């Protein structure tokens, strides 16, 4: 007898094949039968007439490492059809190093609250090796499947000690030790290694404001880790693993280093994924470089490179002067580093500080955020008449210079002022072109990070909505882009519907896909002890059911309380 029989659904296999009407038989968490008409007895029978039946979606870029320890159900992603997540991105993982060091590395980068960090520290388990961490992960009551990357910042801090990892280069012995530990991690089952060069990512704690450990490495150290992922004969013939890197947008030489590591001339191609391909508001021509760059990299230099892109406008919400958007210039980083409003007021009280903030805000040198006050809108403010207006509009009303008005508002209202800005991917044509490109993977969601600032948990559904609305991709091609394609490239045993495959399945109402991209909304999240979180809530009509390991965890928009209580997903090892 089958555990579950799904009948009359339109089946998308996740490989881009045209959909076919089939029944699916599931037993012990696996698909055991796929046929036009099944009459096998089953404990549960579901009529999927009129619905699309797809593999569970894969989110290739999340920062759920800490949340998994507190609430492993990851319901915010699962409710949108995500059944597998990649963690350990941007050099950040909890696979090794002391808990307090990991907390200091994570907290500011991911803008997690002190209360959440303290909660994690109290529950944290002191595993000694990456292999022990994987064993720990397998014991958690996972909701979705988890595919872990091995984070370079954690590795560097563990081997060198936090202070030295932020100040000096490793000795030969330390470099060899990093190599051995990273090799052991890959042999234990990590799907790859992530490094980070992005200068927005800063420490909290004792080394407040300093960039995280991975950014202090030199090319030799990065290249050593890349070679481990390359799967050379020196690594015992291990299959290739993924190498993920975030470039330094303010240091063009970092792109040259990445280009060198990603070249396949005279060596095996590196399975390299780079963040991120975006249509930036501050440079409207930038998005056009990605296609020719990938052609050179993959065709002429024999590479195996995939950029990642967001499937919707990159809109970030900010609380006055506390925002990741300020991390790219020194006075903004100082404001983000303050522990209290009183500390920020002390900074604002200095005329020198205010003058420097103004100069840096107006500077056009290598900025990643546009800083256009006409495109930054007030969401909430004690000055109620400001709501819905841009800072430039408010400044015109008050006959002030926009930047002076902005500085005054930040100083006066602090985090009582909430504002929003879109920094990239706001234009449809470039966004569709990047999502369609075969070497650009949709999925740069950052799920689990910056919980007060952004919430793109429905990235796969946003892609499907746009495919249905514009026909820039067929439904089967769009579904493949967020299921079988990333599974194949990352080397994950998931993302397809076939006999023998994991029963990670999503049932969608295609009629409900005819709607715009869902807006972000703020909730008080019980998972975070009632703290605010930006989420999406426009998918309940679309996602009719989600199955993980053959167990239904979402039904008609309602999330099962089994998530986070029962072990459903598993750790995905590379295949």
C-alpha cells in the first residue's frame, strides 16, 4: 500500500520537459510510481485536478545557519514551496569555531538582534569538527532539506584566533591547517566552500566595525580553498564542489582574482558561483556586462561559472540610521555600530561627524547604493505628514537641501523613522534577461538574513509569476530554473520528479499565478520571540500543498505545526 497517491495533476519533472498528466505514488518518502492512471491502494489520496505538481523549490542562497538551531522548521521559506536550502554562504557558517566568535561574525552581517543571538548562544552545541557539525545537523528536526557550505570566516577565526584573523596573514602552518580542516569538511559532506570579499560585511562585539575574517585573506589563501573544491587528483579524486565568492565592489582587483580562480585553462574548471548579477539603480549599464563576461569566462576560459540574481526588485527597508545600506561608507558604518540611540546622538552632536557624513553621502566614488533621496520614501515617522513622501519631496516642502533634511531627520527621529529604497532590479526588461540567462541562477534571496530589512522567501514563485505574465520563459523552463537546474549544478539529490526521487513536492494553482510580485510586509514573528520580520504573504492562494519527504507540511496556505517538531528534511550531501 502506498503512503500517498496524488492523482490527476499536471506533472513538471524539474528537468524542463513538457508537462504531462500523471499520478504519483509515494512510499517511505520516495516516489515509487509515476503513471497515467494509478489504482494502487493508498493511505491518503489527493485529487490534484487543475493543479501543477512540481518538485520542491531550491533556495541556493540563504543565511539560515543560526535560525536552524532555534527554529529548524524554516516555515517562512517552506510556506512558499521551498523544500531545500543552501546555507553557509558568504563565508558565514557555524560549522567550526567558538560560539561567541561565531555570534560576533554573524550578528551585524545578518542584522540579528542581541536577544536572538543570546538565545542561540544558550542553546549552541560545542561541536569540535565540521564532521561533528554535520552529525548535529542530521539530528535536528529539520523542515526543509539543508545543503551546507563551509564558511571561510569561521575557518580562519578558528585556526588563527579572531584577532589574528582580522589583522595578519596566516603562517605556513596555519595555512596547512586550514587546508586540512577544509579538506576534512568536504570529505565529510559539505557541498563546497564560501569566501567573502564584500566590504559591507562587518563584525560586532569586541571587534565592532572591522570587516569579517574572510575579507582579510590574500589570493594565495583563496586559491588554496578554490583548488580543494576543484576536485583535483591531489584531493583523492573527489568530485567537484561549489566555490562561492562575493566580490569587493570597491576593489576592482578582486574581480581579477576571481577570474583567475575561475579559469579552466590548464586546469579543471572550478564550479564557481559569484554574487551577484543585478540591474543597479546607480549604474544603469552595469547589468549588460554580465552576459559577455560569462561568455568569456565559460566559453573562452573554459570555466564553469554561475552568477546569482534576485527575481524581483531589490527593495530594502531601513530604521533611520540603522541599515545595511550604510555599511559601505565610514560614518554610516559608525552609526550601525552604535549600541544605543544615545551613542548615535553623541556622533550627531559632532559638527565634524555631520560634515563627514554629508561628504560621504554625496560622494560618487565606488558606491553600491544610489543614495538618491528622491528614491527613498518614508514609511513611518512621528511627523505623520511625511509618510509616503520621498526625502527630496519633504525637503522641497521645507525649502531645504535634501541631504541636510535627511541628516536632520536621522538625528531627530533615529529608528522611529522607517524608510524604504529600491537599489536594483526595478526594471522588468533587464530583470527578465538576467533570469533567463543560462549562466545566471535565480535565487539570491538572503533568506534568514536582515530580517527587519528584507524578505524574499518567495523568490521561486516571483519567477513563475513573471514567466506566466510575460512568457519570457515557458512554465516548464521556469520551474526547471529553481528545481532541477540548481540541483544539478550544485550536485544535490533533489529537484526532480522521477521514480526513486525524494518526495519533495509542491502543488500549485496556475490560475493564482496571474498576479503581481507580492509586496513585503512586516510581522511580529513568534519564531523570533515576537520581533519584527519582513515576509511575504501573497502565496497562500498559489501554494495549495507542500510535501517534504512525503509528509504534507503546507495545506491551503496553512503551515503545519509538524514543522520544527518532527524531522522531515535531511542534510543533502553532494552527488
